[in-house]
């Protein structure tokens, strides 16, 4: 849901009232009031100036305090609805389960309540920029409406547009939760950056390449990966191919295999980095660094002493798409970690112990593979065979 000119239309008087209602008083309240007061605007065209007009609404954009004041202003919005609401700055998401008969009715009632809230607090929604995304294969064919203005200025009921994909905080979400569109968009953007790097340098050495790649291209491929982790191997390959092609920019390494190039450049695969990022996020959740306000994990009830004391219960997933969600896919990897890793005293300590554990496990796996390799019998020399036959 999109607000119409969100930061520009917040009334100062009502904002101060809400700030005071949150318990902010005294010098701090006076400072905020002075921060908003005595602001004027005027128009200058070809040297001709209009009269200055006082600014009685709007939060100064570009300021550190601006987003916080806007958040305080809309902080009571979730209390107006029965559905779930997520707020991030001026980005509002309203969601509920509509596979029950009352679901669509509740959603429309909540939209009406939000409309009433926006009218009371003079913060209008933009119905033509609000959209509906219906997740899953089975959903009701229901349309939703909000009040808006026609071209003539009359108040009309506008049907919200239904969309198959919608960008949410930089991640392109589709109605099947496949994230194919996001992977395509992300890889295309990263490939453009790599193309710029290739055209900007006639000769690219290892140190410069690694620094440019880590700072410009790789963050694009990893942003929000906990949400859009690909379900299909083809999508994982599509992402990995970006790094595979990028490492060939160094002419001295172009003839080597991809694993050899990664080893020389000391770059892990993107798949490994996504898994490592998942483990770090889960560690932060399990140790209270992340507070989602929603218990997504449950400790396993087991007498098995192997692994660690923070083993998590793995629920049954009927659908493959759910098995790829963060709260499901990380459990087997977390349960396989030893006690010394999951009980690390800090995030940095956890990272170091996790890397050491995985490195030791990979080294032991290679050693076992070498030991189990069948030994070929020694070859007999041809002349020796002839001598025996005689």
C-alpha cells in the first residue's frame, strides 16, 4: 500500500500531538517542535520571487530524524485492523489468509478502516499505486476497493489492481513464490556491473578484481538471500554463473577450472555464502540478537546426544515451496553443527568456529574419499610376461 506524498503531507500539529502521546515531553518535545517550525517556501521563476508561505505540513526529507518522526506518526495504524500489518517507513503491507469464507470480508473491512484512519490523520493512500498479490494456487477470485479521486475530482470507489509480482523492499515477489523474476533481475544487474568493470580496465590483476567484485557485484547477488533462496537448481546455477564468468576476467586464470579460480582468488561459491549467511542469521535469532516477535522455531525433544543441545524440531512440509523457506531449510544444517559452534559467545566467534568446522569436515571427507579409492594392481612388464611363458 502506497501513501500519497507521504512525508510531504504530515501535519505538524498532529505530529506533535502524537509525539507527546508517546511520552516525549519537556525539552525534547520543544526541540522537535522547533525543528519543524519557522519553515517557509517560495517559488522563483526567471528571477521573479513569490511571497514566502509558511510550511505547516511535511517532514524534512534527508534528515536523520525524519523517518523516525514519520514512524511515530503511523505507529498506531496496525491497531485499526484485524489482519496482519508490516510497516517499513512509508511502505505498508496488509495480509491475511483468504481460504476461509470470512477472509475476503475481513480484508475489505480492514481496507475501509485504514481509509477512515487516513482521512482522520490527513495522510492519504494512493489507490492506483496500491496493488493486491494473491499467493498460492488456490485463492478466491475477490476484488478489493478503496476510495479515490477521479480526474474531475469526484470521490469514487477504485478497484485495486491485482498483480502477479510486486517489489517488496528491493525483492521481487511473485504469486508462486518462485522468485524467478527476482533472480533474472538480480543477475542482469550484476552482469551489467561486471561488464562495466571489464570495459574499464585493459588489464585486471587479482587484487583489484577481488576488491571491485566484492564491493560492487557480489552484494547485488546476495541482498535479501534469506528470503529469495532459489528452489530450483537451475536458478542456483544462473546465479553462480555470474561469479563463474566474472572470475574469467583475469586473463591468467581464464584457462583454469571454476573451483581452481575460486581457490586462487580465495572466493567461496555463492551457494556456500548463502548457506553461511543463513547460519549466521539463525544464530542471531537463537541467541536473541534478532527479535522477530514471532516464535518460528521449536527446540527438538530428543535424547540423542549427538550434535548440539540447541537442535530444532523439523516439521513435515507437504509442499516443496515451503521446504525452501528460511524457517525450514536451515534446520538440518543447524542440527548438524557441534555444541562448540552453536554456543559460541559472539557472532564473530560463531563465524570463525563455523568456518573451521566446515573446513575440517571437507578435509576429512576428501581424506576418506582418498582412502576408499580402489587400488589398481601393479602392471606387469611385457618382457617379463614373455620370459615366464618360456
